């Protein structure tokens, strides 16, 4: 996959809906995008590790991640 695809918000949203851990390939700006990260952790809580630090400290994001996978922390 071309690097440019991982900077495309719509592309990344579709990718994380299918596999939350695809967040690891997303551009940094999208790893800091709350909606993208919420979709990723809803699909796979372990995607939290690829989110921007600010979102790793976001209560709602963390709760969704742990709800999906208790090992997310």
C-alpha cells in the first residue's frame, strides 16, 4: 500500500473498521484523530498502543479500548 493512502482519512477509517491495529500504519496526524482512534479501538482495543499519547490519556478512548479488550492497557 502506498504511503499516501495512510495519510488519507477516509482510507484509514475504512482500514481500522476492518482491523483496528491498522492504525499503526496511519499518518501521525490520523493517529491523533479522535474519531479514527475511537473506531480503531472499538474494533481492536490493542490499537490503543498506536494512538497519539494525548489520546492514550483520553478517558473515553481508554474505556472503549478496555471494553473491547481488557489487555489494552
